[in-house]
């Protein structure tokens, strides 16, 4: 029996799409391989948000040339996702041993593209748009207890640095009823936690209904009985009071929010086309904490955006301290062709950006550690995710506040036996990026 291997780069939406790619391949009769070298079909589901993702992709695809020339010429290599959407047939110029290229809008065409490749023809198909949702395709989830549920695809915000509107297209919402029906089916299948996905979940329904209906969707999803609800990603300008109220009222919505700020300077926020000010962002944080005491907050921050001065960066540091983020994903600005920011010439020297990045990283680490220290002594209901990737004798668990906890596997217990269950865990120690605990 033939086998497949899917390698995923990038965001949670790509992870969602990879589960659909796996579903199509298993529907075709393939089984999952443990490594690309042993697979008959190798699919790279790609990201192009940052330059490093491009480099990793082309490096890994190039390394498989020896596989095809060294005795396995029938291996099919496919490149999909955002790089496939952006580059199309150009992928074959970079790596001629690729057999299939497809984009973000036509995952459903993968079986027919593989048919062409099996007949010895390179197959490239990239649609500029479409009315189908990947969510409607068969799926093979990574875990039985968690599911990614896409509620929108694409984005209408056009932030100056972001390639997503180009490779994912304009925002399109699934119907509220279809999303809820999917969650009902997942709960019946034993799913404990769902993560609702969109480039901007807060604007769900605007294109379909004329106004956002995300808060209504949250309440409807909660009515399915699913035990835990998370969502990503939220845009600060669209985070409504109604959504905050729903988060406060519904016990199954976890007390955690990822709210990307991107920068602390109003001048740079305007250049980024974020369409809010630092004052407006801080007001949303205040509203969240008033409604949901103890909520944990994470964010995205870009350092070195064109034109950033030391004073601008100081405002970022100040905002991070004011909010006291529990975690932050920090990046040095990466120029992307096809974005408005690519034309900006007032670039920040790499060594200056790196030095600022390093200062921010220290602050983020210190705040994360302080946040974790406040957890010591608490007992949290944790979702057990399974054995730690580094040590099978240690379990990885997740608190409602999205904090990672490591705890020893109890004597006589297999990690697989408790994976996907909710367990009370006493937090015993703090580290910058994780907690240590034990079963309560």
C-alpha cells in the first residue's frame, strides 16, 4: 500500500488545511508514513509570511532531489499552500524535481493533480479564487480530542507588511449553521476542544450577513456542549464589546486571548495600516481585564519595520510593559514582494533591528516568567496533550489560560491512556516558557 507524508509550515490555518490534505490522500487509499524518505507522496503545505519559511521550504524540497535520482524516481513531490499560490509554475524553476504545485484555493484538486503526476506529467494548478472551503473536505486530525474549525478564509485588512490577502484572497465566511453543525459532529466524535480559525475571527459574517456575528457564533458553538473553545486570530480594531461579553459569560471559552498589537508607536501602526492607535489597543486590554479577571494575553510584535526609530521602539517596550503580556511572538520585519511595505526605502539596518529584537526578547521572557510564577500553588483543570516531544516519561498538558505544563507520567499509567482527558494539576514550579506540575 502506498504512503504519504505531509510537512506543514506556518500558521494554524495551514495545520487545518494539512488535515484536509491528509483526508484526501487517505480517501485515495494512502497511509501515513513516519518520514518523507519512506513515503510515496510527499506534500509540503507552505507559508510565505516570512522569508525564513521560503528558505526552509526550498532547502527541504531541494534535499529530496537525491531521493528521486537515487533509486526512487516514482516518488511524487507536491508543493501547496501559500508558496504554491504565490509562485505557481515558478516553483518548478527553483526545484525542477517537484511534480505537483497547487494553491490555497484548490486543495480539492490534489487527487486529479496526483493522477497527472503518476502519468509522468508535471501538474500545476493555482486558482485566483474560489467558492469552496477546505473545511468541507474529508479530514484526518492529528489528535482525536482537538479539532481546528475554520470559520473564515482570506483577509480584507491589507496590513502593509502582510502577504496573506494576496495568497488567501478576500475574506469569506462560512455560514453560522454550517460551522455549528461541524462542531456538533466533532463533539459526537469525541472532540473535547475546538479552535475556531480565521485571519480575523472578529469580523466573521461581515461579508455574508452585512455585519459581524462572531459573538453570536461563540454562543452557538458553546451550545453544542463542546468542553473547551479557543479561537485565533483576533484583530484589535474588530474586537467588540459583545465578543468580550460572550467570552466572560461562557464557561467553555478559555480565559486566553491572542491579540496581535504589532507595534507600540502610533506612527508605525499607521504606516502598517493597522487602523487603531496604541490608546485604542490599551483600552481594549482594559475592557478585557475588567470583564475577565485573570485572562492571559499574548501578542505578535514586529521589530524593525521601515522607518522605525529608537523612539518608536521605546514605545513598543513601554506598551509591552503596560500590558504585561503573558507571552509574545516577536519577529524582525521581513520584506515580502507584493506587499505595500516592500516599496518602502527607509529600512532599518539589520544589526540595529537585531539589537532591538534582543532587548524586546529579554523583556518578553521576564514578563512570561513573572506570569508563570503567579501560577505556582494553583490547581488548574488541564487538557492532557500526550507525552512531551523530548521525554516520553513526561506529559504535556495545557491550562485553560493556554500555559504549557510538564508533569511526570504516573506510575502504572501510559501517556496514551490519559491523552485528551481533563485532569486537575497542581502547579509546583515556574519556568519562562512552561510550568511544572503534578496530578492533584
